[in-house]
């Protein structure tokens, strides 16, 4: 029975069990640092939210609302970084380090231009932008949002460059170094928050400034070490980089659909956030903490997906399609186990976290109820709705993922949430009902796509 299922998923006879590209040990050496790095990146936002909570509900709501915009921008950068991982890992799988390094330099140029443009737009249009997205929120929440957003946008170029640098290391199988940089930057962020929020009483401005300095540290350190010659990808002589539009087009052909997909995902979350913001400060605070906790319980599994892009990219570059299928199945199983464990752990710590954050009793109760719902539903459908898609994107199948994810986002997550809130008077739990519907449909359709084998027919390089 198990052998029949396995043969439906991949052809084991075409896989040399003694000569696989990634042993079990090599997989965990790649995956564990990514998990730690992603956890620390999430913790940076959590630290801001928890430390600024002492200032009041308006401050924590402002940080949450603005971070939803920052998450949208981060997803754009992450999509570009994913394009870098896919192209560079496929080049390395072929043994073409020269083309890999050339592609990496073009990624740096593109990321810098995009991030600086977004920074300038954010600075110039922050007032109308925040009013359009969040509508008529309470005055003190808007005032704090204006301050936090202004400082946050200055960090966009640093955020983009660190994502690019981390992608280069991951594409070559070295995920330890970005993890070490993230550990140091999180320590700096916490220290900065303590000094600026509690000593200098700077409130949300202190939280934003501390994050800005931490992100600048990230970018500077990782690009300093990318100059070292004893590694697969080397970036130096920055001022000599000139645009290669053909190569940039290849990278964008991967990055743009992923960026649209991730951007639509986050934009949908902004639409949902706008709906939740009309329910009052208590609901906003409850949803803000639930978002943080839900992100935490998905970090380990999402990290497995990020690592899977490197694995599948190198397999496809080396012409090992059946081995790529094998790793997609294997790592989807890993992700399911990770989701179950993570959801249970987060459920256990939810009440202590809400108490530590000094949340109001009603907000804390709403948050706990939503976490219980997530703990029940997320293990059912999350892994199949996300992990195979990471692998299929790494093979170049990005358009299908973009179209499917965008449709389920708008017709399940956004439309259902707005309908339940505005027509039936649901609270923020409507967000998670819509989310579960989205995950379930995505999981079914991505599984059918994987079984069809069409995703493995693309050619990137």
C-alpha cells in the first residue's frame, strides 16, 4: 500500500539512494539555521509589539497596523530573494558558478532600486497612504502609526539587502551565517528597545528606531562577508555593477509572480486589517497578538519550505527531477510534524504571553479563543497548501501558484471575512475562518498540481 502511494508521488527507481544531493544530515544542517533565523526575524516584530505595549493600547495597535504594511513590503523583498535562491541554486546545481555570481550581482542592483523607490514613496505619501488603508481609526492610533511608519520606511533598503544576502548564502547551502547575523541583530534590537522605550520614553519612535538600526547592522555585516573569496557566491566591486537586462528579466520572471502572489497575500491581510480596525481597539489588539502567535507557530514549517527551494533548485539544475519530487514529499511530511508541535507549544504559551504583554482582559480572552481555533484547524490543511508550492516554484512553476493563491486569497480569505464581519456581526474570529477556507482549497489544488507533474516541465536556465 505504502509502496503504491510512493510510486504515485515519485519514481524511486530513478533515485540513487547512496548518491542523493542532500543526505538527512545535510537537510537538517540547512533547515535548522533557517528556522532559527526566521524565528528571530519574527521575534523582532514581537519584541517591538510587547515592549511598546507598556505605552498603551494605542501604541500596540499602531505598531501592529504599520507592521502589516511592513510585512507587505517584506514579502516583495522575500519574493525577489526567492527568485535569487531559485536561479542561483539551479546554476550551482549545474556547476556554473560564474553565471551564479553574475545573477547575484543583478539581484543586488534590482533589490536596491526597488527598495529605495518604495522608501521614497512611503516617506512622501505616508499620510494619505495610512488614511486610505486604515480608514477612520482612532486619532491617537493614527498619530502613533504616522511616527512608526516614517521611521520604518527608512529601513526598507537595509531589509531588502539583507534578504538578498541571506538568499545567496542559502542558495549555496550555507544557512548558518544569516542565522548568526540575525541572533546578533535581535540582541541589538532588544537592547535598543529597552533603552529608547523605557529609559528615553520614546514610545513607538524608540521601537522603530531600534529596528532601523538592527536592520542596518544586518545588511552591513552580511555584505561585508559576501566579499570573502572562499565561498560559492561572492559580491564585491559594487560600483562596477551594470544592469544586464536579459539576466534581470530571467530573475524577474521568477521573482515578479512570487512577488505578486506574496504582495496580494499581504494586501489581502491589509484589507482584513482594515475591516478589523473598525471593530475597535480591543479587537485590534487581540488580532495583533493572534497574528504574532500564528506567525510563530508557522515559522518552523515555513522555514522547511524556504530550505526546500534550495534543495529542489539544485536538484532541477542537476537534472534530477524524481529526486526533486522525493524531497518535496519528504519535507512536506517534516512540515506537518513541525506544524502540529508548534501549534501545541504556542497554545500553551498564549495565556502567559498575553499576561506578560499586559493586554486588557477582553483582548486577552479573544486572542486565546482565536489561538484555540488555529490550533485545531491549521494542522489539517496548512502543510499541503504551502510546502509543495515552495518546491514547485523552485522548479519554475510560479504562474500557477500566483494565480491560485491570489484567487483563494480574495474569494476565500478576504471576501468571507468581510461578509462574516459586516453581515453576520462576527468579531476577529472571522479572519481565521476565512484563512482556514483558503488553506483547505489551496491544499487540494496544489496537491493535484503536484500529482500532474506539469510543474516539473519548466526551464529557467
